[in-house]
C-alpha cells in the first residue's frame, strides 16, 4: 500500500484538530501550518467532511473541527476516508475491462497480497488517532 500525499496531508490536518479539539481550524491556517497547497487542503477538508470525520463551521471565524471522538476513531478510518479501502495490490481490478485479473484464481501471490492488506487494515484498526498523536503506537512485530 502506498500512502498518498493526500492522505499524508489529511493526517497532518487531523493531528492539528486532535491537539486542539475546541478550536475551529481554518483551512488557510491548516494549509500554512502544514505546508499544504491551499486548494489541496480545501479538497482534503471536503473528503474529511464527506466521511463524517470533520464538520464544517461557517462564518468569518469558520473552518473545521473534529466531528468524532479521537479516542474512538481509528487510523484506518482516516486513511480510508481519504484514499479508499486499504489494498496492497489491485488484483480485483487489473483485468482488461476493469474487473478481476484473469490470473487471480491460479496466481500464487494473490493470497499473499490479500493477507497483507488484511494485516495492514487490522494494524491501522488497532490504534486510534488519539493514540498516534500521543505516540502510543502498537508494535507490529510478530
């Protein structure tokens, strides 16, 4: 799985919101504080709003604030809100028509990629965004 730039930027913005939960953060302030192009930050804000993780506050002192409890919201929820389902490969859409890869049934690696995606999703589910901000990151070693 490749963490996209959009996901990285979204996580930076969410960290700001977790650190100051009572603050309404303007997109402009978030973009400047995190070195994110403003138009990209607006796009990220919209993705976070659509997912229900963030709510929009209108007005001259408007912006965004967390709409979820950071102690109950997993890292996976934030990642998937921005870049979609966690996947290591795209075997299910690698066919000519956008469908599954025609070799998927006999490919010895497909089960490896599927298991890897499940492990990564489970790991991201094992921590909340509050855990990550506080540095409480579970050990992933077997």
